[in-house]
C-alpha cells in the first residue's frame, strides 16, 4: 500500500505562510511597511536568516517589495492566489531552465576559453568589477550577473550559441533574479561567494583552459540547481 510521504515544513515556509496570511487578512495593507527583520525574528522566535528566506520567497512571487536601505513593504498590487502553473512555485519550470542553461552555457564557456580575444577578457573583467562594486545592491548585481553570462556567449564566437542565449534573455533574467532572491537573501557573504564563482569561471577562460571553464560553469549552475530544488521542493 502506497502512502504519500509527510514532509515537515521548514521554518521559513511557516514564517512565510503566517506573513502571507496576515496580508490576505488585511492586517498589512498594500504599501504597508513590515517590522524589521530583527523584530520579526524575535516575534517568530527564529533566526534572522530564516526570516530573510521567508521574505525573499514572498518577494519572488510578488507579495513583498524589499527596498534596500528602507525596509520590506507589502506590494502595492497583490498577486492572485498561486496556482500549480505559477512558475515560481513549479519546480519543474526552474529545472527545465537550469537544464538548458547547463547545456548551452557550459559549451559557451568552453568555446570562450578557446576563442576569447583581449577585448572579450577586458569586458568580462569590467563586468566582474561592476559586480564587486554592486555587492549589497541587488538590482545592479543582478544586471551584471546577467551581462556576464551573455558576454561569455559572445566570447564563444559562435553565432548560433549567441542567438540561443539572446533568445533566452527574458527567461535568463527571470531565472537569475528569482534564484538570487530565493537563495542569497541579500547576505553579503553569499553575494561574495557568488562573485567568487563568476571570477573562477573568468579565470579559466582567461587562461584558455577549455575543460576547466566548462567544469566551473557546470559547478556554478549545478549549485544553483540543487539550492533551488531544496527551496522549492513541494
């Protein structure tokens, strides 16, 4: 006889459910500022990282607006109730995107290590510098992240791969933005870890090490894949 497995909810999921319930009940109206992360952590008797994870998840699906330096606010326009088709709650949607990224971007990195020009390397280095300066500013950091991956495709000198990456730009932007919101929770240490992974990919490309460039890209995307599967596990 087969039974459905019982899964204990994570603390961040329980926190997110309660905050969302307060919003839908009208306790926190659209545009209202929520208590600070520290105050919420004390109220729920959990760690601040648990609260950040809950807030980031709610932001990713449109319930909250996190403004750096200002605080967390209820979105001015609340989303409709999630459905199974909601891409932010459908793990398969993320998995399909990451699978495509693994195949395409590992190949791009390998070819970039073989064919990159001095101009390609300079532009990638400039993007990394902007990414480092943007630590703590998620909007600028996300944009630099996206540009880094697209620039590697250009450095591959393969017009078809470039076209495929350009055609995926909107999905790539959505995927990187959502994965950062769900994973990194705006923690500086996590942002610096992400920067180090991008720098490692760049160094392999700069050194002309094709296999290592591909391997580091796969490691980076594989880590994103595993983390998202854990966070979005139904």
